[in-house]
C-alpha cells in the first residue's frame, strides 16, 4: 500500500456509499458472476444485506487506515466453513464486482483510484478469506 491510498479510497467510497443504488448494483453485478454465488444468497434478505455491506466495506477501508482488525476477524469467522462456508475462490469475483460498481458510480474513478482500492483493501479481504 502507498501512503496516499487510504485517503483516495476513503474519498472514493464517500462519493459512492450514500447512494442506495450503489449497493443494489453491487449485488446485481456480484450475483451475475455465477450460479454458485446466486445460490449462496438464495435465502438472504437483500435489502438488509445491502445495509450490512455498507459497513463491511467501511471496515476494509478503516483497516487500511490502521484500525484494529477485530471486526474483520468476526467477518472471517462468519464467512468461514464454521459459518456461511464461503469458498475462498469467490473473493476475486467479490473484488471484481466492487471495482466494476465503483467505476460505475464514482465520477472521478480512474486507473490510479482503481489501483489504490486494490492495494488498500486486499490485506483486509485476505484476512477474511484466510480465516476459512
Ligand atoms: C454476510 C461483508 C464477501 C456471502 C455479510 C455481512 C457483512 C459481509 C458485513 C453481515 C455480517 C455477518 O453476517 O457477518 C463481506 C465483505 C466481503 C464479503 C466485506 C469481502 C471481503 C462475501 C462473499 C460471499 C459472501 C465472497 C459469497 C460468495 C455472505 C453471506 C452472508 C454474508 C451468505 C450472510 C447472508 C444472510 O444473512 O443471509 N458479509 N462479505 N460474502 N456474506 Fe459477506
């Protein structure tokens, strides 16, 4: 991660996360990736899930800013084989869907913003994924 990344990402997320359609579009995009992903959310109340994700992405961003990883550890546990049993290979589709949705909603999105997002949140995503 580079020194300016957390600020770039924080501002980019600020331009996106106040629109409900951002989270609607994220899940449309994520679920379009595979039948397996659609199956995982078959019984989920998606309107509640969209609210929870707003905070989940914020946790990844705050982790990049150096906040302790207590919340990410809890997400790692809930997504692990002891919880929702989310296979680790789904996380690359998750990141792809996030980047596609950011590109759609952030008017200032550019290759540098994209790279900053990837560098900033990959460590947090790895934490959740590696708890599997
Ligand atoms: C629930 C965030 C990746 C499937 C949640 C919740 C949050 C969250 C905040 C609600 C809190 C909880 O139940 O622990 C994230 C973040 C991810 C991620 C930040 C990426 C790093 C994934 C992936 C999948 C997935 C890749 C599946 C392909 C689920 C399911 C639930 C859930 C099934 C529970 C839904 C329900 O209650 O019915 N996630 N998630 N998540 N997530 Fe994720």
